[in-house]
């Protein structure tokens, strides 16, 4: 029964994805009204996140960000559905990559590349554009969803243009398999670790935040160049991606230096245009005191 419902839903979503962007944005306008005025989707979570992140702003300033966020969230939903059928030419048109040569030059110097991004802008569309850029193996690291059907749906969507998807639990093993090849790997680094996986807190958006150390560990393991994939919204449905070099030689960095650096960069991006980050996410589930920490954020 569940499988039949999923197939029906997938068919419906695919049909919707065939609609032109103009029609999809009319749907997004309706969806925004539903989310903002009627269902008040995760309003308490969004308000609390904004209050904690921007205590220096007044209520009216935070309300403006909240309203813009709901507008963008609705756009993000329809844009993500569109990715089920979007053509490679449309992706190339809608995501401008300003400096892919940063990655190519790393390859020429014998380095693999580890790209870091956050839940900012349309990271799913950015990942599909990334899949088109290079001939070398392209790896997208993902965290499996608890719902197997939707996990399968997103897996199919993200791998449409030739990238290899690897569960975050298996990525180290996969990169070791490619040790004799140049690869480019991207992963979203602002997810919340499960409690047993919490090893480090850093300051992010005005509050102690549990973060994965995966970027740092993988960079050291493979000595890959670390770049931040800076995806900015240019206008409705159009984005620009810039590869920002962070560390060319991660093996000589200090502990937590890579982690603190990419977290800080993401925070700077969010502060410039906060409405494009995923504020409805329960990002701050854990506090240092939950782990007996006070002044030192490292566990273990």
C-alpha cells in the first residue's frame, strides 16, 4: 500500500515538475500564503532561531526576515520538484559558476577537492550543476532519510547528471578507493549530528552549535583542497556559485581550524542575506551543558 501511494505521489510530482517555471512560481505564491498565513509552518521554531541568531535586531526586523524566508521556502519547494525533470541546459542556464578553474587548477597540481556548502540558497540545484562541471569522479555526500521512499526519490534526483552519491557513513571508505584519482566531493556541513555523533561545539549565529567534523577529517585523510561552495540567489530561479578556497594543505592546519573556518564563512553569508538559509530546521537541539561542557567545546 505504501509503495503504491509513493508511486502515485512520484507520478504527480513528476507531472508538476514538467510545468514551466512561471507556472511553478504561481504555485509557490499560493504555497507561501498557505505556509505563512494559514498553517504558520514551524513559526515558533523560526522565530526562536531568528531571535537567538540576531538578538541585536528588533522584532520588526526579524519579522521582515521571517516573511522573506517563507517566500523563499515556497520557491525552494517548487524549484526542488522541478529538478525531477529539469534539463541539463536549464541547469547550466540557471546556475552560473564563476570560477570552476579553482577546482581544475587543484587537479592540475595533483590535489583532490573537498567542497563545503550549507543549507543556503538552492543547494540541490547547485549540486546538479556541480555534477556537470568536471570529467573527474564527482561525489555527493548525503545523509539518508528515515523514509526509504523519499530517500530513494532524492537519490534519483541528485544523481541525474552523473554524480556518485555516497552515504556520509561510507564516504571515507569511498575516497580511499579513489586514492589514485583526482576527485571532487561536496557535502552539506551544517546538519545537526545525532547525539552519539556530537564531538565538537563551535560558535555559529550567536550560539554554541554542535557540528560534524567530517569535512576536517576527510580533508586530512585525503589531503584534499578545501573550498566553500558559495551559492547566492541572483533573482528568482537563478543562482551564482563561487568556489572560495579555504585550505590548500589541510594536513598542516591546527585541530578544528578547518571546521571553524567553514562555519564562520557560512555565517558571514547568512548574515548578508539571512532569508535564504533554512530557518525552519531544528538546528540547535543540543547544548554544551548536555555533555557536561562549559568553557571548552571539544568532547573527548
